[in-house]
C-alpha cells in the first residue's frame, strides 16, 4: 500500500523530473539558436576560410553534444515510460473492487479476505509489469540464468561447508578471515544464498526457468496472474475453477471482469492492458488449468513446510467446476 510519505516523495520526484526536463528544453533551445547564428555566419560569402573552418568545427561540436543529449534523453524516456505506465495502471485500476469480486468468485470467507486481498493486489501489479514491459522481452531468461548460477554457487559453498578436505577447509577459513569474522560464516553465506534463490523462484512463479515456457506468448504474464490468484485463494481457504472442455470457470469470470474494468477505468493504459487478456470465449483454458494445478501444489508445499495446520483446499486433481 502506498503511504502518505511515499506519495509525497513520489510527487516531489515527479516535480523535480519535470523541472529538469524544462531546463533541458531551455538548453536545447539555446543550442538551436546558436546553430542558427553559425549558419548565418557560414553562409556569408565575405567570411574568410579560417573563420568558416572555425564555425564548422563549432557546429560539429554542437551536433555531437546534441546527439549525446538526444541519446541520453531517449534512453531515459525508454526507462521512464514503462514505469510511468505501470504507475498509471496501478492508480487507475480499482484494485479494491477487483479483489472483492475475485474473493467472491473464489468463495473466500470474510475472515480470510484481508490475506487474499494482499496476494491479489500484488498479483495485479505483477501483471501490469508483464503486460507493459513485454515489448522489451521477458525477464524470465535473465532470472532463470541467475537462479542457475546462484544454485551452483550454493552447492559449491555447501560442499566447502561440509567437507573435511584440507583444501576446502582452507577455502572456508580464507573466506571467514577476509570477511573479518572470528568464527566460520560459511553457513550464514549459504543461508543467504538459498534465500536469494527462493526469492528468484517466487519471482519466476512457475516453469519459466526450465524447459518449455509456461503461458501464452500472446498474453504476457497471464498464466502467472492465474497462478498467483489461485495461490492466494488457496492460502486463504478458497479456490478458483476452470473447465477446459466447456471453457468456463470462475477464473475465466475473474479475467473477463478484469478486462472489462481496465477498459472502463484506465484512461492511459486501458487498451494496452485489455490486449493482454483474451476476449470472452477465447481463453486458453488448458493454460489456466495447469497454472491452477501448479498453484495448488505450491500451496500444499508451503503449508507443509511452514504452517502444517494452514487451511488449504486438498484437491490434487486438475481444477474443475
């Protein structure tokens, strides 16, 4: 949730960026005026060759500076515009209303809805990211490679920590000495590494770091949205349904509602977000079915690992109405 302090800081940053753009525009206007002056000087046939060469050199410097500034501005705008679009989507979308409707569809009890709202709101934000950033490509390949590298490093670190081999012992001692620890800290390093791998896995959500890509390329982030909504529902004691045979189910109702809502409420990003959700009757129900199945499997695993008594729907079969 955006706090008042965060909102104030964001407004300050936006105002500062706007002021910087105004200054940048003033500099560019001054450069244009200077170029015009140079052109007038260079076009006068009475000017000496020496002065012409001097003007030509100055013009080349101006052109170089303008190209540099243009490149910097284009790069900055390329980074800023997706973030601005995501911020607009987050502010324009009535997430509270959507979360309440999703909770009804997932049959979540009133006492558990607060927990589900947090999961659902985060799932929507992550979907905004995927839908708006998809033109830049998927971050899954980067995160997947990072996960594999971190996993390999953790395995090697675990070998150093567990081995009695003198060379491994020396490697562990050297690391501890360099980090100025009085006791070996390999276990702490390993714990942090494993936590970072777990963070990457949560970010990837499902199946994007190995084998065939999960989801449908035409609708970026859609399968992950379904996964996260179902995971949140399961952890709150509810569930979504889908039947690929007839193309119906509460998750499809939820997505149809989401598509209609962003079109009606999002002035800036409505069309772009709506394009990332299939039209009614064209949903890839098989993809949703797999995502829901994966979410239920993940929910059971989390419940057994951290909260043995947590309320999780026990279905092991694929989701049906």
